[in-house]
């Protein structure tokens, strides 16, 4: 066989597969012929997608329905009977069923009620409200401190710096930071106590 004939052989085989009837293609799929499944998809993939899209109105879900239908064809092509329906009717019925199943699944998913929150979460709401009130009171008390004391406390407690890091950051001696923090905490305690 010449090189030219060898190069054309796959194309001729594909052409012969495409010239086959839909029934013959389904029989080949039932026998495990992957190329035949490709031929069937080439013939009906767009129509199947159109059917699924009309039902689902969602491109991704329509693609899923078509994929699942062709997978069902691959798995059950051996059970296809010529006497019952045309191959296109059989395939589009599978697509329609898959699309309707997806609609039902999505409706169930969207219609599921959310679980009731556990009782301990409901009890935590007043605690969170109290915590929020305390934070607001601390922030208001911090605002009344002199700037140097407030800055040292904010860097230490909100910034997470050690006293040595605060001193380095502010460019002051460690003893100064300690005294500013001590004075600031004393004033805060006085402002926050009832």
C-alpha cells in the first residue's frame, strides 16, 4: 500500500462511518466503537443541546444533560431496538429525560429549607451584643487618653507588638513605653469601671 493510501485510510474509514445509517452507528456503539459515538455526536449534538437548553435555560446544565445522555447512549446502545423508535428519537428522549431530571434536582436543591440554628447559637446573640458594647466603650475610653499613651496601648494590644518592639517603633526608651502603658491602663480602668 502506498504512503498516500495509508494517509487516506483513516479519512475513508471515517467517511464510510458517516455514510452509515443511524441504526448501524448505534449498533457499532453497542459493540464498543468509540468512533461511532463521535459520529452520533456530530450528527445530533447540536440538536440535543438545543433541546436541553430549552428545558433548562442554563448553558452549563444543558451541557451536563447532553453529556449524561451521550454517556447513557454509550452504556445502553446495546439495548436499542430498531422496531421501537428511530435513533434520533431515542437519543433526544434520553436528553429530554436527563434535562427534566436536572430541573427536578435543581428545584429540590433550591427548595430545601435551611436548618434551624442550634439553640446555643441563639443564646450567643446577647453575648455578642454585650461584647460589641464593651468594644465600643473601650474605644471611647481610648479616645480620651493622651496621644502618647493611646499610641503605646494600641500598638501593644491591637498591633500585637511587644513592649520592646513598641519602644523601637516609637523611637523611645523601653522604660518610657512601660510608664505610658501603665498610666494609660490605669486611666482606662478608671474610665471603664462603673
